[in-house]
């Protein structure tokens, strides 16, 4: 085997109160990575997208570099990247590239890595874009479904989502700053009150129960975050109106997707999803901001593509 292509889905992290712990793979967008063994040494990156081609500052490049070192692989490797997940909008763009890369590399060299190792290596790629290692998006993108990140030691708990769970995502047309994740982490309060911590913890526990019971309404109604969302919402023009409109249109719960600026509404397939999307668009319009809306469902994880 000389070349492997893998595809990985977008993801939403936090789900409100589950900051840095919860992730959910969604089929809104996908990244595709092709790894090819080369005779010349080193790592080369080929892409038509506006992303860094230096392996040190590219998510996929960083993943391959660490895997080559760890497993003492001498081959040169070409990384061909096709971005489908919009970068910087809270949809796990860098995580999708990292996830597809680790799955492709694992197949190319027959490593048969376990789920925690796959996620651990993919997490290294997040340093290239986010400035530090995070596992919530990459775990969801690698494994699919709903994930809980347990750290020290890393252990990913995966739960199959309800088959009727649906999400409406509004992606605003905004200029996002470089190292946006780092910027958005900078506004999070360093200290929180015990009552806020308890409220977030109770909602987070209820979200897990909702996934276990396959209950979209319990999941959505528990997506209430009184710590991170209030600190970040000023970075998203019209957020309060987008949220209010979506809830009035029938969404069970609404929050910022990951570090934003995308906003995600949770519902089920019996809801009027187009109405929720339209309501979210009107919310952004109230702040003179256009947006793209996507209706999606939970996704399976990164997969090797067969030609």
C-alpha cells in the first residue's frame, strides 16, 4: 500500500456546559486527507486551500511528523489536503484534518492503534491552529458520535447519539482573528462561583443522561452554560437574538459551537428545522450580519475512503 485517503467530519465542542470535555461529530462538513509514501525524505504538503504548507504550522503536518518520529518511519510522506470544514468558525476544522490524517497514517502503516492513541496523536495537531492540545473536537472527529474526554490519563468515552437528533448551525460571515481559539479562550473567567459551577455540572450530567436515554429534548433543554457562553457572546454580533429566535422557532437548546462564532441549535427530526434556520438567519440580520445555515445530524467518525 503506497497511498491512503481518509475523510473526517466536522464537530461541535462543549455543547454548552461541557467545556473541553464534550464533543459531537456532525455531518455538516468534511475534510479529506491523502497520505502517499515518497522516496524523497521529509514531509511535503499539497493543497489548493489557504492554509500553511510548513508541516510545523499545519495540523496534518504536525500529526504526521509526530507519528513518523514515534514509529521511526523513514519514508518521505506527501500530505494532500482538501478542506471542506470552514476554518475558524467553531466547527472543528483543524480537528477534522488531524482526525483524517491519523486514520490514514494508521492504515498506511498497519499500526492498529487503539482509540485513545488515535485521539492522542490527533490532539497534537491542534497545537498548530489552537496553540495548545485539545481533545474534544478531535475525539469526536476520529471516533464519531458523542464523546466525553476524560483526562489524566486520557480516556475517551463514546456514546451513540439518538438517531433522531438534529442540529441547525448558523455560520456567520465574519472576519475571524488569527489564532481565534486562543483569543476566545482568553476571555473565559479565571474564577467562577460555586453556584455557577454546580449549575453547569448539573446541566452537563443531564446532557450525558440525554445521550444515554436517546432523548433529544433532554439533551437540548440541558444545553445551558452560565460560565463560558456569557463571557464569549459579545464576540458574536446578534448572538442573543439568534438564540432567542431559534428557541421561539422550536429549538430545544442553543449555544455557541465550540469557540464560535457559529451558533448551533439542537432539535429532532420532527421539528421544523428550516423554520429554526430562518429564525437564526434573522437573528444575525438584526446585527447586520449574513450567515450560512446548515441542517445536520450526528456523524460517524473518520473513515478510510475506498476508491
